[in-house]
């Protein structure tokens, strides 16, 4: 048997250890021009750009990780040198390296919700089921519907869900003391306000469930089917869903301007996004968090799932190994260190599943 040798071309880009911070490239969260998706793993905490355009790398040495195609706060983003970085990138690089892989390719895919096998599913999980990658790590919460399609390892990290508003919003400021009592308080406090949420996410699912439980209080609008016109009802909470790109742009503009012809009082965000939002100036200067952690509301059940997980196909023979490696990193405290680094947040996930080797 002949052994074929080859030379892998490495770009003259400085490698980074422990992964560099997110950087705003002015692309509205889109992948910056010249960014790399294919990397060589140098160590458990270091990857460098690699060129695989000729397809010369042994496929058995490459792990293909599906991630969202836009910046998602500190979960996945680009550093100053246009290298991928963030919580998911750093976490999975260590796991993939421990699993024996030499290269990692990040498969950037759009996030949406699509009817698939009789259930509305996140498109990234459909991509996984159709073998476009080996795993998904995208700040994705574990839910029963998602577990019907794939195996979700975790929970690894659980972020809180809170509402953000502009500091100069007089109506919100007048209700601030009551809003801070949510979710233990009365959701009637939200009457007359408007909220923008990202379609196809559990944040949207939260308000859909709230609308089912409180139809006299909540109006939920799907923009593509129910165009927003005129003013919002003064005696109801109006929730409008939009795309991730539109919502990210609205937040980046500090909730100024119009979305679908309207301005909004509130936007629901992960508390895990607070660090990057503070760093880029979209939080604590002109905007602020005005509620408690809505993700802990027992009345709405497990709308937010158990926390974030890494997804793999149910029949993947690597699943036991990956599960064991992730559990080990939880026991060693590495995951909580990453949560503190990337989110400055407290990890509320139940890690009892990982307590035994």
C-alpha cells in the first residue's frame, strides 16, 4: 500500500492560545471577509488557520462542527484577526482535540425553524441529521422536540433570559420596580409594552406559551403572516418576532430606529450575552436589563429547556466518547471557567448527569 505524503499550507497568521476576545468587524454580525473556517488543532487550547482547498487532508482527522452563520454574542464570534472564537469554539476545540482529531472545520449554517419529520425543528439540527457536520454547538437549549431528532449532550450551560430596554424609555422606567419582580410578579405589568424576539428560538417560544396562558394579555405577531401596522394596543402586551439578523442589528443600534415600521420597548436577551454587549457598548450605557430571570418561571414549564447542549446524531459511534469527555470537563470545572470568561455569568445548569465518570 502506498502512503501519500502532502504539505499542508498554513497561513502566516499568529496563532492564539486560550482564544482571543470577540471583535466587531462592522459587518452586522456577518462573517467578515477573509475569515477562516478550517483550522489545525495545535493543542487543546490553540488552533491556527489551515488551507484545505485542495482536499489533501485525511478526512478521518477532521471534525466538522456546525455553528450558526452569524455572530451569536460570546458563544461564537470572530476575533480581531478574523479567527473564530467564543465559548462554543473554545469548548469544542478542547473536546475535539481530546477525541484525537487534528483539524476542525466550522460549518456555518443559518438558524431557522423548519417543519421536519412532523415536528418544527431548528434548521441546524436538520443539517446535522442530513450529515452536513458531525455535531452542533450553537448555544442551543435542550428540549424534548429537539431530542426527538438528535442526541443532546448536557446540559452544559444554562443562561438566564431577561428583558432589555432603553434607559430613556419613560414608560419602562415608571414600571421598573415592578418589572424587576418578574417572573415572580404579575405579567400584567407588561400591559401596553412591546417586545421584539427572534423567531425560531426558545425566547420566542416563551412568549408563545405566555400568549396561550394569557390570551387576554398577550398578542403574538408573526410578521410574515401579520404585518405590523399602526400603534400597539395599550391594554395588551404585543410581542413581535423577527429574524436574528434584524434583532441583532436593533440591539447593536441600542434599540433605536424602527423594525417593521415600529420601535419596541423591550428585547429579550440571554444574560450570557451581557459581557460582549457591555464590551461593544450596547448595554449599561444607553440600555439596561429591567427584569429578573424569566427562564426560571415555573408556571411556564420547561419552555427554556434544561440548558445548552452539544448535539450529535443518535447513531453516531463517537457519541459515548464525546459525552464522557464533556462530562469530564464539567467535573474538572473547565466549563464553569469558560462561562465566567465569556459571559461573566453564573452557570445555572444541572450538572448531576456528569457527576460520575
